């Protein structure tokens, strides 16, 4: 029973990591803490849902479209909110405040589109099968989730560290003026990171919507707050740290819900955050930091 | 007679503006002192529950309730300052949002004391409009005295540049603690008065929504003047009452306002207006500043 909970926790945590990766990517590269990330995630779930129910898309196609759609929303955020702010030399407080505003706008629109209802995928959206071994069980959905997350994290690492485009992103994050001398267009790089971050959020949104079988305009808020804990635990800006912290948080949350109390799980989660801030503000996985910023 | 009806129909709105102004002032204190805290909603919850529990289960009366909430709010602020006084940048923002989440989930969990999700009802309505006006006047008086004192100038220095403030020998961690305690006390008074004015409280009213409201009010009004917080609150609460479409799209308006104001009018309405007035005056009487410099 305990091992089973651990497995469930790892799967949930992998999805948290996917959501948190987008946050930590934009923060690590551009020092922008995007509070609208949760809303982009929620829109990923909504797009997936509407494509499956209204347009009869198979789930995999809806999933891909949700990723692209959420990526585009994220690009709009950069164009409409963060770019004007950068032009006027906004500080940390102003980016946080502006993205809180964007979050509110995106959530209110979703509330009106969905009539404030909680939506469910049709029963046969995903063919569920259960595999059993050693008294443990794992569903086909869980296997697909793990495989997807591993592929995406791998793809992100390859993109950032092995491709010319990724080199541009890293160049801008280390020194923006110097990168322009080398022929890099920072405005385009910002669009890339925001698109990637939105894609990751959209993927997480579609997956979470399917696994918990519930999509509502409020789903982004609480999960984004959990993602904040994940990125701090993982060391802000660290990709490997974020994945590790995501899995850890997923396991802790599953265990707390199973053995202590689901109502307390938020309090325990954020309690952990405070302890980490007190003891190791750079995150507990900072030792595994992937180097992508100048020291 | 019609005059009386007019006044009595708008009394609840007026009361609400007074109470929410206090919440905004709690937020104003943090921003003014250069602390990126979003904790006031949590302090307000603590104050509201302390006040309600005191008046319902002890026979000590309203004044004792208010004093107890002030003490609780200030203690919560000091406790929060322990891990946060050393942190800079986005960490305090994330951690204080976590604090609000913890407080809300504890209020939901501790059912015997707080009534859980149903909250506390049948709280005697002791805070009438004159009481609220007096409370707001007292807090505004206190804050203007503090603003003119050494503490006020230390807050200003820290807000403008932490590093410079530190190099000038200002004990930044100490003033962070003062700031959190002050913000906590004011937020708790607001909560206590809210409980004494509205008969019933539930944990949900103090969540993310209130947090965003407080930040919006201060950003809208202006971060460096007391009047800014109050005028921002009044605009946010009164505007939706003036026109039906504005009322339906309240949150959309709030979000869009946040983005536009922080980008194009980062000083807020009151501070920008003040700046304009000062400029106009100096154009009209160009001799005055020159004489000041000579003296």
C-alpha cells in the first residue's frame, strides 16, 4: 500500500515538475516571475477539453494543440504585458504585479467561457488499462504520463544545451547587451522561452485535466502555488533541481493526503517552504544545479 | 427622507471602503518599506478570527478583542519576518503568498475553534460607521507620525536601494521586522473590524482574492503616500457600483487596471498627481526652490 502511494506520488509529481519547469525556465533565463503561468496551464486544459468534446479530436491531437495553444497564449503575455514593462525598465515588483493582473484577466475570461462550471472529459477519452505486478498496480495513463514527462524534460535539456537556438537563449540570459553584439535578437529569444514555458504548462494542464478528470477556471491557482514551492525547493532556475523537487513534492503530498489529512496538505507543503527558506534559501537541490548562468 | 434613504442604502459600501482601506494600508506599509510582501490577507484573517473568537467566547467585550487581534497580528508579522528578513528579491513575495495559504488552510482545518469552511456566524455588530472612521483616522495618524520619524526615512532609503541603505549603516533586517509587525498589526485591526461589522466570516474571503485586491489598491493609488492606498481602495470598490457592466466585469477590470497602471503610471494616481502639482508650482514660482537651495 505504501509503495503504491509512492508510485502514485511520483506520477503526480512528474506533472507538477512539468508545470514548474515553465516557471523556473522564464525566471532562470529572464528573471521574470510569471504569476500568470497557472492561468496558461488552466487554458491548456480548457483547449484540450474543447477540442476533444466539440471538435472530436483524438486525445493525442488535442494534447498537441493544447501545448501549442498555451504556448501562443504565453507569447501574447510577453508581447502585451512583459515587453512594454521591459521597455520602461520595470523592476521585480512591477513584473510580479503586472503578471498577477494578467492572471486575473485570463481566469475571468475562462470563468465566463465555462460558465464557472467544472468540466469533465468524456468517459472513453483515454483507454485505461491496469497492469499489476508484485501487488502493485499502474495504469496505462500513468505510464504514458511518465514517458511524456521524461521525453519533454530530455527535449528541453537538449534544446537549451545542444542547439544553436538554446545557445542564444543562454547568451541572452547571461548578458543581454553583449548578446545583441553577437547578432542575437533578444526580443525573439524572449518569445522562444515564453513559448516553451507555455507549451510545458499546456501539456501539464491537459494531463492534469485528464487524470483528475476535472477542469475548471480555478484549477490554475492552487497548482501554481504548489509549483512555487517546487521551484524554490529545486533552486530557482535549475532544471534538474525542479524535476527532482517536483517528484519529491508529489510524493509528500500523496502521502500526507493518504495518511494524515487532505486539508492539512497545503499547510504542510508551505510549512516545508518556510523551513527551506530558513535553512537553505537556494533550494535543497542547488548542489545539482545545471550551469546556465554566469556565476 | 429621501436623503436619509440614500445615506442608509450606501452605508454598507462606505463601511466596506473604510475597512478595506485599512487592509490596503497594511499592504502600503510593506511596499513603502521596500518589502515585497503580499501577506496582509493572512494578517486580516488572523485578526478577524481572533476578534470573533474573543467576543463570542470570552465576556471581555469589543475593545479587548481589538487589542488581542493587534497583538496576534504583530506577533504573526514578527514570526514571518524571522525567515524573510534575510531574503531579497522575489522570495518574500512567494513566501508570503505561502503564508496566506497556510493561514487559510489552518482556519479550514481547526474546525472546533474556527468553524471550518462554514466559518463563524452571529458575531455581534459592534463596529458601526463612526467606530470605523475613528479607527481609520487613528491608523492614518499613526502612519503619518511614523513617516516623519527616523523609521520613515529608513523605510524610504530601503525602498529606493537596499544595498545603499545597508552601506549607510541602516539595519535593514531590523526595519524589515518593524515593517512586518506594523503591517501585521494594521491588517489584524482591519480583520477584527471586518468581523465586528459583517456578522459572519469564512476562511475563503481571505484568500488569493483579497491578497490581489490589497496589492491592486496600493499600486493604483500610489506606493509612497497614505492617501494613495485609501483612494485606490475607494476607486476599486465604488467604480463597480456606478455601472452594471463594470460590476459584472469587476475582476477583469481589476486585472487590466493592474497591468496598465504598473506599466504606464507606475507611481499610481495620487503620487503622479502630486508630482504634476509640484512641477506646475515650481514653474509658476521659479524663485522659491532657488532660495531654498541658497538657504
